[in-house]
């Protein structure tokens, strides 16, 4: 009886993992991919609180990553990190963040917080 339950649990776990992998292939977040580090994202972050621009040091302290650099994950990981930090540090919504980024050397794109 215990062997059947363990087998059923193992099959359910494997099915859940397979489902998460299939889901991740069709979403930009990539959290559940087997290879989440399959993108190179070059980025530059600019932040304004009210009318004051943050320095590169302040941006690094705020997001725990350099104001400019490369990330080997999906760009959406960076966006999620910025959104969480802004909701924590600026709940009043005075911050404006612009991220210029390109994925795998492609064309430059722009992401903004708050999203228009």
C-alpha cells in the first residue's frame, strides 16, 4: 500500500514539473524552465523619485544590482525585482523607473514603472 502511494506521489510530482516546464516555455517569466538562464539581457536603469534622479550607487543599493549591466535571466526577472522594490520603498507612487534593455543582442526595448 505504501509503495503504491509513493509511486502515485512520484507520478504526480513529475506531472506537475512537466506542466510547469510547458507553461514556462510560453510565458516570459521563465521561473519554472529547466534552463532559465537561456537569455542574455543587457540593461540600463534610470530612476527618479519626484524630480530627483538617483545615482548609480543609490540604484545599486535600492535593487541590489548595478544600474547598468548584464543579466543571464529573462528581463522579466529584473522587472519583477524593480516592481517589488518600488512597492516596498515608494508605496505613494512617486517613483518613475525606466529600463532600457536588449535581449540576446537584439533591438533596444524600453520598460517603465509604473506601467502606463
